[in-house]
C-alpha cells in the first residue's frame, strides 16, 4: 500500500541524540513490508527502570499481556517490536509467538526472556510467522553502531505516512538530561490509547514509582486525549524508560522541586507525539483542537469533547470545509452530559458562531469559509453548566480513510 505523506506532517524528523544506556538495532524481515525495517530491538542498561501503560481493550493482544507481566515483575533488560502483524486473537500460537520473540531478543542481547518487553502492531487475527523475524534478528550485528531514531521510528510503523519522533533536553541539579521518544499510529485511534505504540527514553536517574505516576498522569491529557476514528486498538503500549546514566542524585520523591523541568519536558514530548499521531490520521487533511468548557466537571467535558471529535457528521463537514455548527450542537446533545442549551456558545477559532441558544449576531459565513480552509482548526464549546473543561485533538474524515481501510489487508 503506497500512501502519500500526510499534509499535516512535520517538515523534518527531529535531530535526536543517543540516550546513554540505550542500544538499538533494526532488521528487515520482508514478512509483510519490502525494503524497510520492520523489527526493532533495544538493549537497556542494567540500572534502567521501566514504566508502562496499555490498552484497556477487553480483547488485548498476546504481546500486551506479556508486557504487562514484565512490568509487574519490574523487567528492564530490553524491548522487541515487530510491525505488520499485531499477534492478536491468535490463541496459543500467538502466545508461543510472544515467548519466541522474547527468547530470540534475550539470546541476542544477553538476558532472560522475562526481562524483554514485546510489542506488535499490524493485522489482527493472522498467525505470527516467526521464521522471517528469527532470521532478521539473528542477522543483527550487535557490534554495529546503533540505528538512528528515525530508523527505529520507521521500523514500528504500519499505515503511518511518516516516522514520528520528539526530543527535548533539560537539567536536573544542573546536570543535562535528555528525553527522546518515538511513536506509531494512524488509524484505530481512540482512548485508551489508540492503535498506538510509543517508547520514550531518558538518561535521568528517577525511581520506577515516579516514572509510573508521571506516565499515567500525562497520558490523560496526551495519548488519551486524541481520536481519529473512535476505534480502540487491541495493542496499545506506551513504555517510559529511565536508564539512570545521568550523574545527578536519584530522584525519589515526585514532589522534588528538582524534577520540575523534567516533568515539563516529558509532558511536552508526550503531547507532541500524540499530536503527530492525529496529524497522521488515515486520510487526514485537518488537525482539529476541540476545547470544551463550562461542563459539570472535567470528566463531563471530556465526554462532550469526545462526542464532538468522534462524530462522523462533524468530521466530514470539516473535511468539506463546512462550518456546520449545527452538527456541533447535535454532538453535544447526544453526549448525555448536561448542557445549557439557551446559554451555550460555539466558536470556530476566534469567530463566535452561536450564542445564547441561537446563531451569533455577528456571524458572517464568508469569514468562516476562509477560516475553514486552514489545516489547523480550533472549535470551542462552552456548555454553561459548571467549571469543567477538557481538550481533545482529532482530524477530519475524508474519503482517504475509506480507501486505506478498504485495502488494508491487500
């Protein structure tokens, strides 16, 4: 499947520096894709700590179950990822495939299989064929230099049109600390968390407990605040790894003031990667921020925002550059959350289109026509009930989405 790069894609892949304590390689197995890497292998320093969050799907893939068990045991030796086959709904064969992948990686990097996290992405329900993966991994020469972050990001993609990476530097106790992350995702995107894999690494010396708390906290307003098509994947995995190679004293308290810059940096990277996933939404031509305020509480605001973001009528109107705010009203109403119809207001960007239960007095269609031609759009809805607010990011729904998913297995 040849896909054109999303018009919302960043101009360039960021310049990402190596993270001390992380060694990584890619392999081309040819199992599904030709002339591109499709397996990614990572070896972590012995001092590393790993945090993770996973899909809440009731039909998770075998790799998710394996990696959850790894996380519970505090595994921290390595990661292996394959693209093209999700290894989901594959029964005992799939479970064996995960074990085989973990053992294969462990033999290569010198650790126990139980120390290796496994993630897979691709077609659901197809048996995982190990021969190509085995040959690919066995062909990796560990003496070679690490693969680039861009190669790693490309190796984990499926219908993505560009590799996704983000990086930032900050200080802890005046010691420079780096954070680098990659992600994949394009379709089957909706909390929790999207058909999404993301791996974030830092050389900071931070306890595992703090990493887990920060990852969960920032997921709520990043990876769990995006949607492309309302479909939750069976394979979602986000891992955060700290290799503890930076020379500052270990951070043991989440409220430690020395952690302030790191928190900000991690939150920035996670939001950037989440936005890149939406900007690569299958067939997307518009990146849309939906801000809901005035709701009963934060959860209610999120429910309303998701109702708007997932509405096919809203998304297709935006694809057609039509500021059909009546569809916004519809989506608010169907959310099931309280909204004051006669005091509600709706804005597209800086332009007020509806207020106090009817069209705004200064509404001007020609102005909205020009605004809707932008690639980046903002919709703000105040439902005039309380103080709850939340932001969701989504994309439009074009015919390209149909084309991609109609041909996905071919």
